[in-house]
């Protein structure tokens, strides 16, 4: 399994699962994707690190319900200066959820919201760089912002996280921009104003690569999850959306031009 040593500035470097039942979530993803999991210890608040074949692929923490936030997957983008990123975010219509904080010698983290209200993390690497592997079966493959405030969000990620923005489509039916061109794409931003259900806020989605989307979706249901969107063929692969054992949504991708 190829490993990843560095992440470009502004690109996704890590994902976290906010879960109301860490034990059940560890079992679910362990069975579904073949992940192992390890407790970071009390000094890190009971944080969980997920790994695939010994390589770090994501993390998790308990959702105690006190903040009113549902169980969810979150995305962190790489920065070379977390404090400056937060200052720039505030100057460009963002708001601070978690101010910059050092995590031992691992790095510095913060969480902000973009102008559309979607939460996103910023990670300034220290000894911990983030993903060790990406876009292999059982690991994160793509990251996508669904927003009702498309123009402001594209400008935000360009100006705050220094995205080399590429406009992929500007048709009224499908507005989409990516980080980088076809050879350097790292994530996407979609104008979801026409289809995001009322009450569902702007948010980042995580796609996990699998060899068979239909089989993975069926297995997720067997493990206590649910089908949100059935598998369907698209120009980018066979895609599906599922929820895990506590209700956190995630996407599956099989095939497509990246394989």
C-alpha cells in the first residue's frame, strides 16, 4: 500500500469521526473497512486513531451531546501557520469554533466555519503529518464541500487555505470547483443549494474507496448502518451514501478514473 509523506498546503490531511458510541463505531469500521484502532490515552481526551494495514487513516472522539452536534465525519486541511489561517478566516467571513491549540508535539489544530456555515479543521503538522495512505481500498478517497453559498465558499478556500482553484463546471445545473487540476485534484466544492434538504447545513463529505460499492453498502446495513443513497454509476465511479451505526453519514466510491 503506497504511503503519503507530505500533504500540499490547503489539501485534506486528516478526518475525524465525532461519535456518541466509540465502541460501536470502532467495531463498525473495523469490520467494514478492515481498520484497527488504538486509544491515544487520557492525555489526549480518549482520542482514537484508526489504521489500515498499520497506516494511519483517521481519528475519532466521543460526542457527549453537550454541544448539540450530531455524529459526523469532519475534514482537516493542512496549513503551515494555524494562527494566521484563523486570522485570515475571520477576515474572510469565517468564524472560530476552536482557537489554535498545540497538541503536544504532534501539531497545532483549529476549527473554523466557512461563509456557508460548514465547519472545517486546520492542521499545522508537527511530528504528525496526517494521512499515511489515501485513495486505497478502505481509506479516504475524496473530500467534498456541499454548500448553499458557493461563490463565497470558493473564494474562502482560495484566500484562506490557498487553494489553487479550478472551475470544473459552471452550468446552472452543476457548479463545481476543485483543488487543483486533473493531475493534482485533492477535494471539491459543490453548489448544493438546489438539493440540500431544509434543515441540513452546509458540510464536508468524506468518500471511502471500496472495491465493490454495492457489497460494501450491504455490509454496512448488516453491521447496523443504513442506506442513505443507493449505489449508482456516475462518470466518477459507482457511488453510494450510507450512515454508520450511530447515524454519521459517509460516502462510498468504487471504480472511476482514479483506479
